[in-house]
C-alpha cells in the first residue's frame, strides 16, 4: 500500500509505516499547490494528512477514487466531508487523547497571559518602554475563585477545567451536547444552558468540535450578554468567533480580554486590529506543539494506517459508523 504524507512528521510515525512494509512518500518541498497535492493524492492509496489547508470534500473524493483511508494528523476533522467518506466506505482516522494535556496547557497559558496583559507588557520591555511606576496603568485581574465556563467539556476541556480548579480554585460550569458525569463528580462541574454559560462565565474557554452551523457563534449579540470582566479563550477552531465583533466587544468594554490560539481567518493578518490591544494574546495555533504530543500524534496516525493495511478497523476512527455502513 502506498502512503502519501504531505508534510514531515516525527520519524517515529514514518518508521512505523516503513517497518510495516508500506511504501511512504513525502514531497521534497512542503508548500504544495492544490494541483500538486491533488496529483500526489491520486497516485496513492492512503493519506497521512498534516494541516488543514486542503479540504477533503466531495470534489476531492471524485477526483481521487483510489483513496482507501485518510489518517489525519489532528483531532479535528471539520475539513473532511464525513458523509461522503462514509458513502465511499473510507474510514477517517484522527488523533484524540494524546494532545489533550498540551492543548489545555495553551488554553491555561492564554487565560493567565490575558488576565495579566503579559503580551502587552512583554512588548513594552522589548520596546524599551518600561517607564516609571504607574499604580493604575494596564492593570490585570486575578482569577482566584472566579467561574470558568467551558464550551465542550471533553478531554481537552476537562484538562483545562482541572488545571483551573487546582490552581485558582475556580468554579466550573459547562455546556455540552450531553452532560459529563465524570466532570460533575470529579470537578463538581455544573451543566448549564448556552445562555447561562455566556452570562455567568468570568472566563469562557472553547473546546468543542467545530461544525459549519457554529460559524460565528460568538458574535456581537453573544458578546453583549457576557460579563464586562469576561475573558474569552479559544483553542478549538477560529470559525467559532466573528473577529470584527470580538474587536468591537473589546474596545467598547463589553468583555475584558481575549486569548486566541486559533483565528478567523487563519493565519491572522498582521494588520488585524486585535493585535494592537493590550488585553489580547494571540498564538499561531500551537496547541499540540510539544515534542511529546506531536510524536504521539505521529504514532497514532501511523497506527491507523497500519491497522487499515492489515484489514483491521482503525483504532482511532473519526467516523466509526463507516463500518456499519460498509457491512
């Protein structure tokens, strides 16, 4: 079986594929045009897909009828037409669990960075603009005893909530499609409606899976209902926020601050007015950027392809219903 890997990943994953007897191809240059990427896909049986710049939509599947499985180097799979993959009996793998701690670390980092205006103050030091002591300039806020609201209390959200509770004794509220019994038992988390979540959260952190119907979920009317001291954190997908409305909410002091590891669009323009605000911290989508997480992702992606090559169900499947559809 021929496997196309569109970008370099830790050698652990590549070696696993080769040791399993699979033919692995990685292009010499990684900034592929859509046409180049499509040609490589057409000449392989499986794809280990790194990054989200290319979409696995109906048109892709029509043009690449030989593709038998896709192993994503990510947890999210919103760039894949799962319905079409199911229709064609193509299992799609992802990499859950292994990056939960790393991504929640970034959410936790953003929360603290925004609360203490760390990016703004670091820039002052770099600019040589330390200045005289001003007791009232660019003050932050403390997080002790505040309420953390989590949209999507799954694996990553759970880790974020646990850190916040242990470090700052924060109260945990959450909104999910379904209640999380483990979180309610271990963290004393309280399930609330979406409206209650946005109204009660001092920090609101997004960890939900993104679907098209949630585009611009956090917009002007939603920010209007949040607390004036609220900090908005997003390490999930940039599509959740309308960034024009977010900027307006911040400058009009409808909410207090924002920390983003994902933007809309992505990458964010260096001209974005959000970058000029002292109460905003933006990172370039580094949620999984640790040696441990990225190596674990490589291992899981390789395991998915190897299992498929052996005629087995892939162990980390984003569309497990494909097996009932194909049976």
